[in-house]
């Protein structure tokens, strides 16, 4: 099992959940907190190994994947969850460096880690890749051009991979969350100049089910897509968004 973006938020939740079901969990993140997570999982009786790596660096990704394979064996599942947020900026005012940062992690990073995972899944005889996209990968609005473009791109990448890898018994799907209660959500509230209570009220209002999504609710979908219970599911972009996309015209 290989998980990127595992240091906090949804990625850390995924790592804990897979470890709880008995998987050996390989974690990749640029934050040293990922080392603490692996130690926590080991202390609780699970099996985890973490590597510090920048998912936008091809050599670092290749080295991290190789270290995890040496330690844990070839991964039979990969969850590509590394991501960064963007600030609301019109395209005409968006700096190239900000575009590159968001697209670099949220799209290029998915490509690089998917490529590394494919080699391992082939050696393992097949398995499942789950890309963490976003409801923003299935819709768009003003202001967040780099984020929308990157998340739409991950859907196209996932569908291409599903076509290419089915013959290798590798299924590829995406989960598209709405507003999830994570540190990234809190950072977005700060950017908006809102306290947490207002942010919950405003953002959860996008959902038909008027609350934030819990990381474990995204993990439920991820674990299902990585399991034999979804053995005939591939090429799917699955919204777990509290009905946000369905209710978009209610505003």
C-alpha cells in the first residue's frame, strides 16, 4: 500500500484506516510529520514506513517508491492524495509561480506518483489506484483556475490510466470530495478572513447535506475502491460531496 500526502488530513486518515485493516502502509510526504505518523502506526501494532519526498520531483518520487518497495514489497494499491490549496485569484491576475505551484503538486505530482505506482502494481500482479481529485474536478467557478484545471486534469489522467491498465488487472478510479474537515479547510477559512464557525456555515452550505464531510467518510470510499468489493469498477470519478454537485443549481 502506497499513500502520498500522508502527513495530515485525509492522507493521514487513509494511512491509519489501511493499517487498521492489516495493510503494510508506505507513506510519502514532504512534511516531517509523516515520520511521526508512521511511528504512531507502528506503536499501535501496525506496519508503516515513511519517506520524505517532494511529489513534484521525479527523482525523489522514484527513490521514495523504491525505498518503500524494498521495505514493504511491491504495492498492490496506491492512494494519490498529495495536494495543495490555491487562493482565489482571477486568471488575469494569477502569477505563473502560483499556477506552477498548484498544478505542480495537484496534477504533475499525481502523474509522477502514479507512474511509480504502476510499476509496482504490475510486479504485484495487479491492484487498484485511487486518485484523490475533488468536486472541483467535475465543475468550475471563478477564481481558482489552477486548482480547477489541476483537478480536472487528474480526472483525465485517471480515465486514461484506466484504459491503459485494465489488461494488467489494475483498476484506476478517483474520489471527488466536497468540503472536508481537514487542516486545508481551516487554511481556506483563514484566507477568506472568516472564523471557523462562519467557514463551516458558508462552505457546508454548498452541500445538500448541510455539514462538513469527515475524513473517515472519504476513507470509506477509498477503502472500497481499493478492495475486491469494487472489482468491476474502473474509470469512475466518484463524488463524495454531500450532494454539492447535484444541488449546484439551487443557489
